[in-house]
C-alpha cells in the first residue's frame, strides 16, 4: 500500500473549505444567534458572559478611544454591566458571512431603555477552529439624521 506524503495531506487540507457542512444561510443563522446571545449578556447583566464572546485580539471603538484586546475591552465595558438596568440593548438586523465561513458582519439598532433607537452597531465576527464565533471588531455609530431619499 502506498503512503500519502505529509505535504500531499497538507495540500488536501488547505484546499478543503473551512466548514464544508454549513450553508451560507446556516452560517448567517449561527452568527445571528451568537449576536442575540451576546446582546442577552447585557439584559442579563452578565459581564463574564459578555467577555466570553470577545476574541483575545479584538478591537472595540468607544467614544473617546480604541479598546484593544479582551482584557481592555472587558475593563472598558464593565461599567455598562453595573446596576440593575441595562443602559442599552441591541439586536441583529442584517448578517452577512464570507463564502469561506470564517468571517461575518452583523449590524443593527442600538436602543436606550425606553426602546428609542440611539445608534447602530457593526460587529465583525470570526469563526474559530472549534466552530465558535467571537467578535474581532466592533464599532457603533449614532443614528443618522439623513434626509429621506
């Protein structure tokens, strides 16, 4: 029996899709579910759960600075998890995933406790080798007062 060389095996692995069993619709649903679970950490006031969705090398933009890495993001967001009521909430409105299944973008409204839209979030998710989605980039923006087309 002929043995396959390590180089040939590596070439086969590199040529294979990252997550061949998933359709794009399934990947979008996975990211949508991950974003909803991420948002639920705010409603549940569960800072530790929030941190579990953040990649170790993530970057989050805040109003006055850029937060780099899981620890800095965790420290910077801790204040939002203090107190009995969440200061804001968010939900995915749109999710798109690369054909490779490795990177996704989720975006949607940010609302104040009264339900008023106060901004829009934009999160870039990366799928790990274990299939878990974590956020690598996050940047919000205020609502637009643009004229209707």
